[in-house]
């Protein structure tokens, strides 16, 4: 499957991007691409896109990355709404101070649960031991 996405170029702290048609399974820095269809310089806001070639590749089934989609919408090559590419923020959760009486019953409930889990762990630890002992005796006899 083909993808139209950005490839970072330029020096450290001086980014510029190529807009490429690539196979979706190739890495971003592999250098292998099907066609170079534009460039983008975020520091000067210079965007050069080959609109006809981008529309051709999209008609052939190429998927567009979210950032390239936003560039195409802003350059009016395609119509639609921009996609929010930033991660969603989660609301900070407030920690409620627990009453002093609440931790004691919680600790009492946690203790029996720990006792129930402990025998299961002990049984699991005992089960491999005979198999290891048999393996050790086979090694000695061989």
C-alpha cells in the first residue's frame, strides 16, 4: 500500500521536509521512494506541492498521512477539515484524601487476598521442581 508522507531533511535545528509517495512498509529514513511530489519548510512556511501528481496517487489508492492531509487542505488541493494531529490531553485527576478509617478495612481485605494468591504461587513453584529433578537424573545417567 502506498502512503504520501513527509521525510525530514536538513540540519539539526533546521528542518525541512520532502513530501514523498512511498510504500507504507518502508522506514522514514530508508531513502527509497516512488515519487517526490513536493517539499515543505516549516521555518519559512514555504510549501511546494505537485497537486496533479498528488491527486493521481490518491486516485491510485495512496493513503495520506495526517500532517500531509493538513498541508493539502491548507493549500486547497483537497477539500475537507484539518485533522488534529496532536495527542488528546487527559484531564488531571484529583487525588481525594481517604478518611483515616477507610485504610484499615482495605488492609484487612487485602491480607486474605494475599493469602489466597500465595498458595497458588507455591503450587506453581512446586510443579516444575519434579520435572527439573527428572531432567537432572536423566543428565546424570546419560
